């Protein structure tokens, strides 16, 4: 291990937040479209489907969108379904 102090040229910091995956961008576009009620994303590999489901679930949880849409996986397909609006009496 090597520790250095008073480094003259510090590298620039990367912008926080990272880049959103293609699936999250597709979900955002889907939610913005008022006409579509559900969507399906199909993968060739079961492992990839499981990983991408985790990404979408993480986005849903971080942005507190549990009341807006539901997401689940069956085999190699991920389904995203808009939740109907509940009107308060």
C-alpha cells in the first residue's frame, strides 16, 4: 500500500449519480406516456433478466414510485404495470 499527501495534480471528480441503464430510461419514457398501461422487456438470458429487474426495482424504491408502477419477472421477461390512480374521497 502506498499513501501520498499533498498531491499536486488531483484528478477531476466524476459527477455523482452514475448513468441510468437503458431499461430505467425505457421505464421513465413508459411512465411519461399516458396511453400505455403495461410493458414487457424480454431477455435472452435469465441471469441478465434478474440483474435488470434489480436495477428497475432500485430505481422504483429510491424515487418512491411504489404507488406509481409495479414490476415483476416471469422467466426471462420483466413486466412493468402502471398502478391505477386511487382517488381520495
